[in-house]
């Protein structure tokens, strides 16, 4: 029974199996000083069996305001099992490529995993961060919460009060400050499981460096609390050395066209969010462990949570 509960296809995901997601575009507005998120998630998908509805995972405590399909509002249901059932006006045939846009908001419940969606403080300054392993993604955004449907690509747009800086997966495309708010726009163009999508925001100090992996010079970017900036800056050389070793030993760094980096958070450990590990500190053991997960866990993801020992075994070794 315990192993069944750990399975990715257990009751922790009620998303329907009649579609595969290929792209998420997530627009999030948040204030690190307030435990609340407002979101607009567009999901592009391919229909795998003829249907007139699809279901995403989303905790019941999140309020869905509307669903747009071809720029028109369509109906939806909240069955009461932490899912969102979206009803199309016509039957969608197998192979149909389509998308929906979900508008929602609310207070994430923080009821699973290691914290899921945290609003706290560091040195008296508000900070928000997420850690969705294993099942927490559905507690703060609508998605397919299992391990068996990686999106091919991801866009993330985060708006916060301008005193704060955001960090997430992929490469920063642009940053704008208007009317007291800062908006950052990110792209990630590799397959990614939902539990590896993460965001953070506070008064980060941004530290930029590079690492040469074979013939590629890749950005190494770190987001540190101001009082930890020196230790994170000093860890850049260790991180680069680790990436070179793994690149030469395990094969090419899986996300070599983008970046690797660290974002400091307040949970007592680390989490291998794709291209951007969230770190309590930058001790050698933690840096090496989370970097290893970019290969074992992120690029190669276990098919079920009862096989998590594979991810952790490689990283510990």
C-alpha cells in the first residue's frame, strides 16, 4: 500500500490520460510578503484519444475564474478531487493540437512534500519560493502532476513589486520595471517534469559567471540572499569544476544551450530544479549532489516515485 501511494499514477494525479502536454506558458503575479498567487497558465497539448473534455490537476482551494479556448470562454467543472475538468464545445479528434488558457488565483495550501509554496522572511526581508517534489505542483498551478508527461518547453513570466527579483528555470529573456512592479520573462526549451518547475522571489543579489564545457561557454548564474552573496560567489569555481567533471564523465550537460545556476532558499537542503538548483547553502556536498541530479532525475526522470532511489543513489554516489 505504501508503494502504491508513492506511485506517480496514484490519487495524487487525477489528470486525464487523453492528452499530452507539449508546452506551458505561465504568467504569475505574486508578492513575497503575501501568501497568495494569481496565475494565467496556457497549456498546449495533443489529443491522444477522442474526447470532449480534459482534466488537469489543481488543488480545490484554488479558485478558477475562467477558461479561454480559441479566445472564447468555455465551461469547466471542479469535481472535488483536486482536479479541473475543462469541457470543449466539440469533440476533439486524436492527433488534434490545441490549447487552453486557465485563469486562477488563491492561497496555496502547503499540505504536501517539503513545503510546496512558502512565503517567509530572511534577514527581515520577505521571500517566496516553491519546492514541489513530489506532488506539490498542483497546489500552486494547474498542470499534469505525474511523471509521465513532460512538457517539451516552458515559458514563465513573473511579476512582483519592484523591490524584489525573481528566479526560475531556463534563460532570462527580458526584465521590465513599470509602475512599481518588476516583470521577468524566461524561456526553457527542454523537456521538463512539473515537479522540477520552480519560482522564487526576494531581494536577490545576482552573480554571473561562465563555465566552459567542451567547446561551449555556458552561463553560470546564482541568486543569493545579500548576506550570503560572498559565499555563493566563491562557490562558482567549485560549481564549474563539478559541471566539467560530470560533463566529461556522464555525457554532455543536459541543458547546455541554456545555463546552470543556484537560487538560495530557506529550506534546509537543496532541490534540483531544472537548470537552477535551489540551495540552502553552497557546501561542497550539496553543490555536487544537486548538480548530479541534472543528469539523474532531471534529464532521466524515474517513471514512479517508488523508484526515487535511482535519482538519489546516483547523486549520493
